[in-house]
C-alpha cells in the first residue's frame, strides 16, 4: 500500500514538472518582480519592457515615468499599505504574424486586477503591456480559458 502512494507521489511530481512551461515561468518571475516594486517608480523605470515604436527615447521615458507614478498613486489609494497579490489566470495567445503572447492575471490587494502582457522573443519573454483595473470593472470574459499554443 505504501509503495502505491510513493509511486503516485512521484508520478504527480513528474506530471507537474512536465507541464511547467519555461516561458510562463519566466513571465511569472518577471511579473512578481514588477509587482513587488509597483510602489517604487524609480526602481520600475529600469524594469525591462518593450518600448513603443515611433517615439523618441526621451518621450518614451517620460511617458513610462508618468504612467508608473500614476500606477503607484492608484495602488496607494486603493490598497493602503497592503501589498498582497496572487496569480488568478494564465493565458497563452497567438497574435499577428504568429507572435506568441502570455497574459498573466494578478489580483492585487483584492482591489486591483493587473493583466501583465508578455511577448515571446526567441527563448525569452519581454513585458509589453500592463493593464491595471479595478477588480469590479474587470470584464468577465477578458480572455478565453483555452490556450492557443503550447
């Protein structure tokens, strides 16, 4: 009887490790680093993100700084001192030109929903978008539940 449980335990560990997508794992690690620093725009200004095309570096940096400061102010207003967050959903989608995207939905302090968008670039992922919204304003079907790529 004990041997069955041991075998079952190792089978479950094997199944779990096979299902762990390294791209999703990398995106989660990056998103958690971002969320831990969401109240520190000076730190986040250096967080790697895709830069918008067609903007000068100076204007892009000014926009990023203003957006991060606004994000900090919103988090402070809605969450007080709470910094609790949890991953709610993970979505993998195929976009234009067969680009692969990962979207991570986090709940921050039970008040804010963050959708962190990542684009697959070679064997890495890069943050390309952050969509904060009040939790009650989150569209019910923001993304479909099924994955588009593996």
